[in-house]
C-alpha cells in the first residue's frame, strides 16, 4: 500500500492524542555502554549513528548498544501522530519463526502473533496502566529500588538490541539487574525472560522481583480502520480497536506446582453501537464505490473473519523455581505510576478474579542474596495456538533454563549467510544482521496454514494488512540460498490466495480475507512466476511443483486440486491473457503496477475510468521480458517444451515492445491514454530501466548511454541510493523527493544493483553500499531509523528532509533487509539455468566471499573457488565470465578434488561436475 494513501486515510478522525506518562520531564543521566573486553575499532563502529554503537556480543554476533537518553535528547524525538506511538519510542525486532516481539528503547515488548488474526497480545496504553510486557521490578526491605522500564531514575541503564534478544542492564543503589528477553530459535510460540540479580552491597539482602506481562490484546483490525476512514467524525482506528478488545473477558488459573498462570479470553459480542457503525460504513461504501476501500465489503468466505474472536490462551511461568506470589490486575499494581508502582510496597495479592482490560500476569519471586552474590531467574511467556500445550512447552524449557539463550544465539550464528570482504569488514555485520531481521520477521497464518513474511512496518502494525502480495515474494528471495522450506511456504501461501477468477488479492487482512480496497495491480502474477522459477532452478526441487494446493477458501487438499505447476500455468495465462497487452504491445497497467500511485492517487476518478481499460506499463513489460524467459527455462528443464516455447514467445514480444519505447536517453514509464499520453518523457523514471537491462531489452549500442544516464541523473546526486525520478513530477500527489515522486526504494534499487552488475561491477558495488543501513547511518547519523532497521523507502535529496521517511513506524520493513541480501548474490552475476549456473563477477575487490548452504563463491589472491549444493543429485555446468584483465591469469582447474583441463574462450570458462545431497559440487580455479 502506498504510504501517503494509508496515512491520509488513517488520520481521519484522529483528534485525541496520547501522551504516555513515560515521557517524564526530569533530567536523567545519559547512560554509556559498559566497555567491551576488546577496544572497539573504527571498522566495527562504522554505521553506528548518534544513538549508540555497534559491537560484537559474547556469542560472536553483531549487536547494537543503544546509549541514547530519549527523555532528554532532542534528536530522539520524531513528529509522529501520537495516536500510534510515542515520539521517542525506538523499536527493535525480537522474533523466531512463530512470533515477533516489538522491543522498545523504554524496555517493554509487545508480542505479535498472527494465528486467528494479526494482533499484539500485550497492549501498550499507559493511560490505562498497560505497559506491554517483559518488564520487571525489584524491591527490598527498604522499599522500591528499580525497574527494567526506562524512566531515567536508574544510576545506569544499558540497552542492547541483539540477534533474537533485548538486553537491559540496570544499576541502582546496591543492585544490578541484567534482564534478557529473547525468542528461542525455532517455531515455538514463546519468549524467555532471563533475569540476573546481583547484590553489590556488603550485607545480605532479601529482595523481591516481580515479572510483568500484560494480557490485553490489540488487534490490527482492518474493519476498525474502515469504519474510522469512512464515517465522518468517527473515533480513531486505535480507539475502535481498544474498544473491541474491551469486549473480551479474561479468566486466570494457576498452573500445577505454582509455576505460574494461564489466561483465556471469551468474546462478549459486539456492542449495538459497533454493529451500527459497520452497517453505516457499508451503506457509505455502496453509495460511493470509487473510494479507497472500493464498494461495500463482499460477504466473507467460509472460515474467514475480520478479527480473532477466540484469541489463544497465554501463560507466564517461573522456570527455575515456583513463583512465591502472583497478581492479575495491572491497574491495581501500577495505579498511575510506573516510576513507583504501589503494587511493590507489599507482596502480591494472589487474586485470580480479574476479568477486565486491566488483566495482566504478575509473578513474584523472593530471594536471599549474600554480599556479591548473583541469582538468575528464568520466566517463560507464551501463547497456545493449535498443536501446542502449556505442559509440553514448560517441560521443554524447564530443562537447564539458563542454557537456552546461548544455544539460541549459536543457532542464529550457524544459519546466517556470509558475505564479507576484508576491504569493508562492516559488510559481514550488515549481511548477518539483515539475515536475522528477515528470518525473525516470520509469523504463522492459521488460515492459510503457512508461515508468512509480512512487509511489517506501518503496513502491518498500523494499517493491519499483510501485503501487497508481491512483497513476501520479494522478502523470501534470500531464503532460496539458506532456508528453502520457507520459500515453499510463502509460495504456497500466495498460491492459496488465488481467487476463482484467477486473480491474486492485493493484500490479506484479518483471518484470510482479501483486503477490501480499490487496488487491482497488474504485476502480481509476475512475482509468483519469478520466485517459483528461481526456487526450482536454484534448488532443483522439482517435487515441489507436484504438491497440490487447496483452492481458496478451503484448507484441506483434494486429489483433484491443482498442483503448484498447474497454478503457475494459471498465473501465466492470467498475466498474458486476462491482463494482456494494449495498443503498443505493452502489458496493460490496470490501476497500478508495482507503483500503487501511478494511477489511483495520481489521476482523478474520471481519468482513471479512461486509463484503466487501456493504460500500459513499460515496467511490467520489461520485467516480463526476463521473468517469462526464466519461467520457460524452468519448463524446459522439466521437459515441458510446448508451454516453454509459448512463454519465450511472450517474453520476446515484451522485449520488442519495451525496446520501441526508447526516448532520448532512457525508456518511457507508462502509456495512460490519448489525452494524458506517455509518462516518462519529461523525466526519467528509474523503475523500468533496470528490468529493461536484465530482460535484454536494451540493444548493445544503447547500454552505455542508459547506464551513464542512470548514473548521472539518479545515482550520483544521491548519497544513499538511486532516486526513483530524475526530477519530481508535478502531477504526482507525493511531495517532491518523497514516495513515488522521487523517493528511494529498496525494491527498485535491488534490481538496479543486479542490472549494473551485468555491465559495470564497480558501479554496482557502489550502489550496493549506498543502499545499506550502515551508509544511511553514516550520512544521516541523527536519524535513529536506518541504523539497525529501516523503512521500504527514504526521502531523497529532492525533498526538504533528505534521508527521512514516514515516521509513524519507520522501521521493521523487510525490504530494508531482504533486498541488500538478495542483491549480494546478483553482485556475482549469478543466474541459474536448467543445466547449471552462470557467474559474471566483476566486483572491484581483491578478496571477497559469499557463503550459503546452497551456493558459495570466493575470490582471493590465489584465484576463484566455489560450491553448489542443490537438493537433488545431478551433473551441473558452471560458466564464469570474467573481465579480460583477470581472465588471462587463470591457469589450473580442480573439480571435486580432481584436476581437470581448463577450457576457456573469449573471456569465459566452462566446466561441469556432479553433486549429491550430501556432497556439493566443489571447484577451484587458481591464477598462474
């Protein structure tokens, strides 16, 4: 979804803003990190920005030590709409394959789970004494001492954003508390809070620790957003969502052995007022069907729902010893003050009767600590989707609870892809960190019964949508090389979305509902064909193509259901026939291609009515020239030559149609209609240019001119990545230099890096570096977003706020992590073919390595080496094209340990070898 459209929509009726009590006004010490054993080098610090420092943690993993005092530092403040989040709330992602926890610089977390419908299990609303989850409080005989919620009162308060964890180390008086909140690696719906309390006094002390995890859900309801966006003077979407959450009653019970508590929720039904609001919303949409939400909402398919009416049970237990006391009322515990909660003045009350929105888990542990003694406590928080039981999870994690964190970190380290070069040591950190962020963004969708990699950011956490459908397909591309089962899951998810008319919904909301909206993009089938073809050609997993996929909205497969291969064929037919081409032979535009605003928000309703039936997309056609050829390559590998021939013919036609749209020094962007004519004549739109190069649409004699034009107009002027436009388009609704009116997009620059790598390795490498988090942090160190995570797009130098972005949720967008990872493969010029792989490495580096379970490629002063480990055994051809200055230095070839003759011709060499699932094809070429 286009960010501007969403923000305009969501801002309707947002009259009341929140001012959390956490934004206290008193001064607080600007805490500094504890020194590491090894002095931090300038290389390690590169890309740290103003708000902390990169470091290597005790597990050998990159971590960001956050040192900013957001209560007093003016650079910490963003001009957010306070209805969504605090202006100084800086977020980090803690997750595994099942859940995501949004960790705040204030110390709390909010657990997102998607079964039933995407939601937070722990609302954060200080006005109602709800503080998310994962914070703890320490008191002793002298009264309240400290908490792991950042109020500025502690002597020191260190925060570390790590791979899979949030660490908080707090010191006050004679105590040090080290709390680590982490998501154990794997697919379990749990988080662990590991708390080490140290007595630094000379006396024996008897402190009490209280662990807090809230229980009030906050669902990302699209229904609430629709009501707030359509009805005049309506309450905000946030208020509607909280009112909906208040319609659940809570029930608590003790778990055996006083280990902890389990909570369940029961829906009390919608209020008459809410039912009337939905009825009025539908009446308004019927009367004005041309708005963003389209017409009235279609009847919901069987098994789908706008919200989760039966949220999963949640639990909190003490793993290492029974809890001494408990409580279930957050309101009674905090009573308006998180700085000095009244609930810490005495032992917890053991009351299980709480049923309302104040419901929370509070577990108390009593300790005796001698002088200098430390004690580690472990707590397990989780929820119980279908197939999980509290008893099994508690038993599993009660075994050696202190060992789970190091084991989890070791696993994260072992699966991370390696991309490194001694010339830029920070590159290895960037690749490892982004691989974690991408993998930890996974959740599980219980309607489609698949894992999904949502785009995240404002799209998921504010709007409440999983989309667009093209986005998870982009995010999963790096997993082809590391986690093929996740690629299959995301592909199955997308194929299960396909509607009876062959279309793919723009996005999914609630529990399995195609998002009610006006968008009907024309590019979605291309992404399915591309990712599926690349997956099969790379892994040689042909069996996946024979899996049967249930037709929407069914869950279970039948013998006559289509296979993956059948549905790919349907996507091809829908794209080439239903969408089809226009008068210039280019793919039709519909009301948007990749660019959601090129038609809908760009044109008036009257203009849209004229453009949608006849508009054409140069971008779609350029992409199709590559994708349909690649799809044909996969089909040929299966022996399906007739459909492969048809796909190649369609690709050829698109290639020729794009070639005809050369204008001056670049390719046009789109044809609208006779009155509006062509877009992309007065300024260059970057979007179609890389795909034109990748798809072979650019004649050899024009390549240099196009690359030079791209470099001069959109690359050189920008310090952090190429701009979408050579100059802003005054007809676009976005402000100049923002969004699709000249902003900077990972999804476009990823393809640009790929295209440049085919022609100019030095320029491609420069563009890759420009699109990293580290570069953004170096150029714009005073912006906290863009250091450890980022958005899908930044404002460019054409804007009034270069390096900025939409601020309400400016991080945790998976594009910021997926595209640099995938583009690193394309820097090698890697392309899979039906009989092997072709490389065209032209990096301006003497030494570098790309290392994943599927594919490896390494260059040193001695030569080149690599490996290939597909899922099935076979004999594979390896072709390598090298610059002339390097090519003539090649001398010796070894394949699978045996020296072979080195055959080469005109700048390329080719050889072959066999692999099996347990024995990769390995090769080595040395210089003479």
